[in-house]
């Protein structure tokens, strides 16, 4: 015998986020304001989320560009690891770390795994002069082959002259050339206070050198002070005959500098010391990281404020649609279905605003050069000072991780704040909603 329950099975509840729920939500979003549709607050929410996400992505891209350019200029014109010799003390008590057997040590380091290039160098601070103008510079004595191994010197932003003629003169940064007013082919005078030692004391040493190469790496503190001199000329000039001040090591992976220090020191000898690029620039990197975290938190608050506007717009929508909610509940929609309808309404604003913000922020990062050029032109120039910011232009680097983090933050907050007014709509009593209709 067939029972009534078997003959008339109970209707099944529709699956969550069914098609009709999206249809109702879309109808509410498209309704005119006179029909109780989307309020001006919702449009303000959309614009606020779009602008906040765009600002977040633009800030993250500029931050990533700053770090990439900063690290790139450090690694492109400076050693990854600098090896110094054992300390030596003169009769006057002055300490020095010159390396005498630098050829053997450089050969031993060059055989290590992960080492790309090794270069013995001599360094010193001197005065450069030309055409009655003076500038303090840092002279680096290096061989031509080792100089061509520096990426940003061999292939800089801009270059003048011929690096192949390095053995016939000196290579100088564009800032030094601008300070002295010289071009390729001119001669500069290098004056070292620690010059020739005579019976009457130490006299300054002066050498005239022809400028054969001018480079611009894009970092002010390098372009403004750096002068490269052939190693065989720098050694007698700085009283380093048969000696070097340090051995510069370039690695295949600069991020592994700290891990490679132990192996490099093992090859250099028990009394040697080393200094990595992270040691010399660690303060700058930490400052950038701290600034990144602070800016992300500040802009996250901005995104949160923009998403909170969804609550106001959705509460107004629920109030205007009270009669519709009562009818839908009467015809059989469950509380869960009503909740999902209004959740879709609020979440749609968040999704649309987030996607629009991603597009705007990505466009800003991609076209930052013409945008910044226009801003600089409208401001009359001088907006960007390389002497303060160390870089010649505003960098931006669009990374997928930054885009995903901005999208996750915006969508997460949008979905979260939508739940409260959606639950209020779902809990509305249909009898109360239709009492005065």
C-alpha cells in the first residue's frame, strides 16, 4: 500500500545561490531609485572601493619598483661580498687591511660554487678638479675586464665614450662629469693627500687622467662620486704597490650572499673578514620594509572605510524592499534564500568596485612614466630630486602577488560587511512586512 508521504514527496529546498537568487538580486540592483532600487550610497560605495583598491595597487607597485630599482642599482654597480685581509698596524698605530697575495685568494674564491666573478680592487677618497671646479670623488682601481663585469657600468641607463679604451684613462659617473663640467676626451686632475712619501713628509700626489667613459646608472650616490681607474695605475697612485684594499665577489644569486660568506671566508683564509651588500644596505632595506608595512595598513583602512559604505546602501535597499521580502517569504522562499539574495546585492558592488580598482591601479603602474611626466610638467618641473631619492625616476613594478593581496583584502571585507544587512533582511517577519500593505 502506498502511503500519502510516498505519493506526495515533500518539495526539496533549492540549492544555495540558485539562478533565481541571482535573477532577483540583479533585478534589485537594476531597479530605479523610484522603485526602491540602488541608492546613491551604493554608487558611492562602488567608487570608493574602486579608488581605494586602485590606490592600494598603485602604492604596492611603486613600493615594489623602489625595492627592485634600489637593489638592482646596488647589485649592478657594487659587489655582493667584499673580502678584506687580516688587520695590519703601522708604526703610528694606523690599521689597514691590504691584501698582498690577492691573486691566489681571488683564484681560490673563483672556484667556489655560486661565484660568478672575482675582482681585486683599490679604493680611495680624492679631490677631482677640472676647469677651476672641484669635487670629492671615490676612486676605484680595477682592471678593464673586471669593470666590464659590472652590469650597470657596462650597460647603464646612459653612456658616453668607449669602455674598451678604459686602460687609457678613467671612467666617471655622470654626476661627477656634470659637477666638473667635463665630457669625453677632457682631462681631470686627481689629487690625493696621501701621496709620495719623502724625507720631509708626505706630499700630495697629482695625476692627470683623460675621461674615456661616462656612465649613468640612475643612482645619485654612485653617479655623483664614482671614478674608475685602471688597477695598475691606482696601485702606485695610492701607495699600494703589490697590494689591494679588498676583493669584490659577485654571486650568481645575490640573495644567497649571507649563506655564501662562510665558504668565501674559508677560501680567503682564517684572518680574512667579509662584508655583504645586505650588511652595507641593510638599514635602507629595513626602512623600505617598514614603510611598506605602514602604507599597506593605512591603505587597508581606506579600503575598509570604502567597503563599510556597502552596509549603508544595503540597509536602505532592505528597508525599501520590505514589502517584496514579505511576498517572497509568503510564496515559499526561505530565510537562507533571502539572505543570499541581499548578500549577492552587496557582494556584487564589492566585486565590481574591486575589478574596476584593479584595472585602474594596473593602468597607473603600467603608464606611470607618462603620468609622472604630465604631473612634473604641470608642477613646473623639479618634482623629483635624484639627490634626495637616489633614483633618477619614479619606478613601478606590477607584481601578481600585490594584485592578489589587494583583491583578497577588498573582496574579503566586502563579503564580510555584507553579511549583517543580509541577515537583517532574512530575519524580517513577513507578517509585519505586509501588515500595512
